[in-house]
């Protein structure tokens, strides 16, 4: 666990911010505000209706084989750059009947350049695998559009964990 002494951006009181470890995702643990101020911020935000929610969007341009080939190529390039060492991001894996679900996030390519793709399948049912785009759903119109704001896969991964649980398969 890493803790740092911070000064609240609003009330200027010193407080301890927990940078990592169990509890660092607690809503009142904030890099910028002390717990008292953060509580007020959260209460104020609760009165603002949400306009979008994270979603996934089906697409037909990129097939599962292409997406997986792209991922493996990226891993190969990364391994080359690191002298054979691949630092693979660890994803929460879902198991059933002795098999693990294959689940990967890749940078968009071809017609989806600048967007983020996710593919997943059960090895025994690969033909039913999907390749989808990270998207946002407009809560007023119900329209889903692809997200284009991710600068890297780490950000995309954080987004993934904000999807409803049944949508990232965990
Ligand atoms: Zn404060």
C-alpha cells in the first residue's frame, strides 16, 4: 500500500491519499480533495443526470481471425522491442468447464483506426466469438457510437472495468 500526504485543493487541509493497495478505489480516496470535500463533490454530482454510459458496439468490418492476428503481431513487435520479454497485461479471466475465455483489447485498425476493439471467445466455441468496438450509449437517444478518446490500451482497460459486469464477461 502506498500512502502520500496531500493538501486538499479546496479546503487546504492536509490529508493522506492512498495511491495503491486495498481501499485505493474507495470513492472518498481522492488525489485532489480530502474526504470531506470529495463527499460534497460526489453529492453534487449525484444531482446531475448522466448522459452517456459505457457500451459495446457490434461491427462487421473486422473478423475474429484478423483481430487475433493483429493482437499477436502487436505482441510479437513488443517482444522484439523488449529483447524477447513480453509484458502481457493481466486480465481477469473467466473460466467454465475447464476452459478459459480468450479476451483481448486491441487498438483499432483498418476502418476502425483510432478506436478500440475488444474480441472474446470460448476456445471450444470460437465460431461464436465476437469483435466489438468500445462505445458510448447516449442515454437520451439510445444511440451507440464508438469511443475515440483513448490514448492507450491502459485507459481502454480502465474503461472496460467501468462496463456493466455482464458486458466484460467477469
Ligand atoms: Zn478539503
